[in-house]
């Protein structure tokens, strides 16, 4: 039985007390978690250890300590697992003298794909690069290079897909298309791990987050569950009503309310129990003949959670 949000019931990737250091610098410290089918966001500020952990999970780097399993095997010892894994690295890891098609076909050949040409064509179509596939990569924009990297990661039809800043350089239309593609892959039962510093993108892609700060596991779960763990920090709620000051005075009499402020006709309320506020507010407004027009939590977003994780406030 899964007891911690850092772990999933049917893992395809298992990280057990993994650490990684480079000389005197500790990049990842005693991290334990797991990943399963669906999209998991790997979140953290620059230098948090996200890329180092991702590289270890991809088999590109050996842990200094701890054990790591991908599809039940150690990726550093069983290289056959690479045929079931795809990686989009953050750095611009492409051969610019090749055409996009040749680059993807080369990846298919390295992965042992039976029909590299057909597999490459399918992957190129999936990322919307058919029109530019036969041009040299050196002439691609940053967004085009990113998409051809995604095609290269998909060409072996992987069960596990690692994405390190996968939307770098993509324009808004390309971003929407790639996010839709990642959701489709996850819906097919694949394990997709997305590392990104763009919180809005992670929120659109991932239904679960593994958050790292200073090389350590800081929190896990969805953004609402992580936010709920900050029991010492009251929720901030925005409330709009036709008589805000009257409603504010009534709210201050409730035990669940920490503070009330009226700014430009809008109530900004702090509460320790968001659920209880949601239950009592309609009845309170009805008893006072006040018309409510909005109740909206102000700090449930991934951005707010990230700020609390990093700064503790």
C-alpha cells in the first residue's frame, strides 16, 4: 500500500536513497521517490538537482550512493533498457550538419528500431516537422531544434520518456501541440517525467509533482496537496460581494478566519481551513442578505506552492 505521495502504487521508475556529488558539491542528497504511468512534473529552482536526478534516471550518470531502477532494472548495468526509454535533454544535443530526418533516423538505428525510416517519419509527423524534415538542423530555429529532439526521443516508441525543459524556444502554437502530444502519450500508459522551471507549463502538463530544493526532496503530490502541507501558513482567499464591509465584519466573528482586509471593494481573507470557509460562507451571506459574486483562493497555484517551498512564505 502506497503511504507517501512521493511513491506510486505501480512504479516504472524507483529511486531509493539516491545521492550524487561532484567533488565537494552535493547535487542530489538522499532522494527516495517513484514514478509511474502518466505525467509527473519534476519541479525546483535552478541548482535544485532536477537535471542531475533526471540524468541518473536516464542512465547517463551513476549515483554516488543509493539504488535506481527503471522498468525493474538498473539502467547503468542493463543497457537493453535504453530501447524502451526516450530523453529530451535540456542542452542543444543535435548534429547540426544532419537533416532533421537523418538525425531522427540515426536515433532509431541506435535504438535498434526495426524500420528506422518509417519510425522516423512517424515521429517527425507527431511533432509537426514534416515540412522542415529534409533541411539541415543548423538552419533550424531554437523551437524547431527542440521539436526535432522530441521526435528523436519518440522514434523508438518508448515506455518511459524524460523531458528536460521540453518547450524551450517553442512558440505558443507549438507549445500547445507538444503539450497535447505529451498528454496523449501519458494517456497511452507511458511514464512521462517533465522537468521545467516554467511553472505554468508544469501545471498544464502534470497531475503530480515531485519538488526538489537544494538537492533534496521537498514535497510531492498535486499542488493542492502540497499547499495543504503548509499548515502554519493560512490560505489567502479573494471574495467579492455587494456589501464587502458588512460581510468582512461578519467573517471576523468566525473562528476559522485569521484576518480580513478590504481593498478596492474586494475582501482578502486569511483562513486556516479553506474547506470550512467554503461551507460557512454561502449560509452567512444568505443570512445577511448579501450577494456573493466570487470566492477564489489566491495561493493554490503551482507558482504559490513553489514560492512557499523555496522561500518558506
